[in-house]
C-alpha cells in the first residue's frame, strides 16, 4: 500500500482518501440497528453526516447524540473523534511501534503531511503526540470523574468523563448531556477542565514538543513563540469582547452568580477555538457576541493541532504583513523575517477560505427553506462553524435537507483535511514552476 502511495498516489491524495475511508467505515457502523438507542436503522444520510462530523472533529449533528445513539453508537463516535483528531497516520505509527517494525519513507512522509511537519527530522514528535495525548485525556477524564461521579454514579460517570475528555481534547463538540454543557454552566470546575482540555488540543503538537523538551534543548522555535503570542492576544481580545458585548452575561443573573458569569464568559471565548461546546444558549447572545464567535471560529487554533480554521499563524502573518505594507517595513517577529512563501500561502489560504464560505452561504440560503426570511446570519454561522470544524450552530443543523447536509459535510471535510491538502489531492502534490516569467506591470489597487 505504501508503494502505491509513493508511485501512483500523491501524499495529499492518500491523506484525503484515508479520511474518506474512515468516514465510510464510521457511517456504516452508525447505520447498523444496534447503534441506534431504539434499535432501528438510522437514515444513512444522518449516519454519514455524524461520521463526517466525528472524523472531522466538528460536533455538528442532525440527531441528538445523547438520546439517539446507543452505547455502541456513542463508542463509535468517540473512536472516530479520537482517530480523526490525532490523525489516522498517527495510529499507524502506534501500530508500527507495537509490531516493532520500522515505517517506510513513504509512510513517514505521509505522516508528516498529516501532522503539518515541515521536515522528516520532526518525525520523532509523533511518538510524543501519542503519549502526550493519551496522558492528557486520561488526566482530563479523571478530573471530570471527580465532579460527575456523584451525579451520575460509577459506570455512567466513567463513560461520560472519558467521552467528554476525548471530545474536548480533540476539539469536537459532541456531548452526552443533551443541551451540551448548559446544565453545568454553574459548575466552574467542570468548565475549567473542559477549557484546559480544549486548550491542550488546540496548542499544536510541535508547540507541546518545544515546551516539554525545553529543559533539554533550551530552545523555543519561532513557530512556538509566534503561535503562543498570537493565540494569547486573540484569547485576551475575545474575552474583552464578550465582557463588553454580553455585559458579563447579566441576562443569566437569576441563575448564575458573579463567578459563574465570569467563567461562562471565559468559556465563550475559548470554545470557538474550535471545540463547539455550549454553556449558555447562543440564541440568547447579542448580535455582537454572534459576530465575535464567527470571527473566532474562522481563525481557529494552532497549525498541527486538533483545531480547525485558517489558524492563528495565518492571521498573525497577514496582520504583520498589513502593518508592514502601511509602514514600509518587512513583516518580522522576534528579529526574524517571514519567507515570501509563508506570506503567499497565508494569503492564499485566507482568500480561499473566505471564497469557500461565501459560496457555501449562498448555496445554503438558496436551498434551505428552514432558514426563513433574513436567515443569512444562521447560514454564515453554520458555514463558518463547519469549515472551522467547531460544531456550534444557531439551530440550523437538525433542519438541513439532503443538499444542505452535503454542503456542510463538504465544509467539515475540507476544514479538517486542509484546503492545501484537499486542492493538491485534486491536482498534484506540488505546483509546477514555470520555466519563464512574464514582464511586470502595475495596476491600480484600492
């Protein structure tokens, strides 16, 4: 199979096919009668939608996870989230380690493509990803169990804790409570654990490697410094934005005290990056709050993480490039200039994402009767949530018709695989360089 990847199939196409195969297997398992709590066959469109959402670590669902799926169905969803979040090639590495077999160069390159590794020398990070992810999720499950066991009992407490730890770390918004985490919005402990798991998953595996090996290497890469700086700035700005737009969630003053309101505000700022859990109904947020959420969903998390979106590094580079254009200086960070290829890729990714969301929004508004009059906000929110693999919705997902499901599934898939990987899998692994150049000439801009 690896030889096929090397000789006939580009690594981008192999990665795309791998995700499609996982989705297909998951949809078949979820369409079985015993995956349904009522013992009935789930409509294949709903099973396919749920499998796509799980593998693409999104969380959007046309059926309620808590009430529709049996334990088997929920287990399938959790496994799909785990495999989709860490990447199927990560598990191939794990199986190879168990079998004490060395992976071929083709398989190593495919794994690097899946995890956004720039060089094969970074391949060692894969083993760290496996160990670190399992440890963090087990710790998260243990911390959640402390709070959930008194309410749910031993067996249910263990299952709920494990499921939500995996979903939070992999940044997938699936839940077993029904209305997401709304019933726990007065429990700062649980919200904090979930936020820490979301943050751990959206950090990026290369960032984790730098932080955990700093005592050995005494070096932090430019990528890690830039990712942490941009991520922290976006988090602070989003918290301030929600504090102003929602007036610290005063509309819930009857049920939440001041501490609870602060933690829910913090949760609003963290969950669109790109987890999709809900502690307060988004239908009750202000228009400004919805706008901030859309922006955060579009940005997403750090490259090489379980998060989606255009990524924080893309936004950071474009911001510095814009400042540099106005000031006449080259964009730089920490006394380092960005390569022209970095800037061009960021511009292409940003423009492609905007174009894709505009197209999807237009198609949704033209094909979804449930949107009603002035349903553009719902359509934009749904499209950005799907592309950013977030899982938040303003209520449109359960009412999607078949065409709407196809649009959202396509957005989730492209958002998880990545625009570059998806486009390269359609065309070729690398663009062909021209052997000639046309003369330059300026046009009027702005």
